[in-house]
């Protein structure tokens, strides 16, 4: 993975033919960024749009954002994606936020604006498009209380669902529920970790883990209605415990790749202004990334 001080000479930053100046994009996050299909998604989209540019993954620690973000801005990067665990910690380093990102309290997309990085959240509409736009509003259990859970909670409240939050740190779940209840003027319930109630028509795993090995413990099993939906925001995880839970419950299971493709398309629109870009190149890139990660 190239170092930040070598970016100006990285081969591939301007390899896609097109009439416009290169569109320099990057993904910032934890160690798993090197496995992300996002570069394949955006490479496909740049090629389809006839734009020159590239999309590079960088493992960045939260305490380095204060130096990394100005460096990428100086180097002329057009836009950035931010993933786990930086979606909340990046916010103090931005010059401005959209109103939706401010309400959600988490950011996953940055645009290099005239005065600095501008923060957006495309996770919330990406989640809605991938998981719930085709569902009738119903009670929904969200597992986790981090940046991903904030986007899910915002989307569900906007669409009229009845969300309940449960997290391993109950005080964090209560604080999140209170914040969104006040902001949305809609009740957000909480449930103790491991005592979820239910059965639930919709369960969303917004944790950064999908297996006992990743969690460091056996996760408690939510009660999912037969015919309900288990939505895991993660993707490409071997031995996915939530997938097994869905099967044993007679529920459907969807992982996070469709959401990743949807939010990627919305980020790409923010960066390029090309509102007619289809979802197909992002879905194809997601499949390519899944094949590479599992090979």
C-alpha cells in the first residue's frame, strides 16, 4: 500500500482515459481497507463515465487524521470515503457538514471543497435502498450503537419503522436512543444486550463483527420472525453467525455488499455530479472484490 508522501507518483492515478482532469479518490479506515471492493467499484464507474483517475485504500489511525486529511487535500484528492472506525472521529476535522450528516452524527463521504473537507453521509440512503425500501414499516432491532448504527437508525426513523437499539455497552445504546428520540420526535426503544424481546420482523447487525471469533464471545441470538429479514452490514465474512441464525429461524439474510454498492454510487455522484451513473458497475465491482477476498 503506497505511503502518503509518495502519492503524487503512484502509477494508476491517471490511467483511465477521459477528457477531464483526474478524479483522485481514496478510502480511509482500519486494517480491513485493503480487502475492500471499493477500488473495484469506483474503477468500474470511472471507466464507464470516461473519467481519468483512481481509488486507493489507506489504513489510517484516528489520531493521524489531523495530518492525513490536510495532506490529501494538498495533493488534490477529489473525495474520500471513511469507514470503520473513523466515521465519527473524522467529524472534528471537517470544514462543514450536510444537515443529514449532522443529524446522523457520522460521516462516510468527504468532498474537497473550497474551504476544506465537506462531510456527507451516504450510508443512510444506501442502507434504505439495499435493505428496507421494499419493506413495510415494522419493529426493527439494531445491534450496535456506533457510526453504522446511527445511519441505520436515521434511515429507519425517516421511513416510519419502529427501531430498538441494543449494544454491549448499554449506556451507549441508551444515549443513542435518547438523542434520536429527541431529534426525530419519535420514540426509540432500547433492549438489554442478550434480552432482546421480539420476535422481530427486521434485525440489523450494525456491529463491526459477524462471528464469535470476531466478537470474542458467542453473540446472543435475537428472535427473528419466520419470513423476517436478518440484515448484516458486514460483507465477505467467513462463518457468518448471523447468516446461520437467519437460516435456522426461517428468515431471509442479506449481507452488506448491496448497501456498499448503493452508498458508493451516491458518493460517486457527490464527487462527480454524474447523477445518471447506474448501480451496475458498483455491483460488478462488489462481486469482483468478494471473489478476491474469498480466494
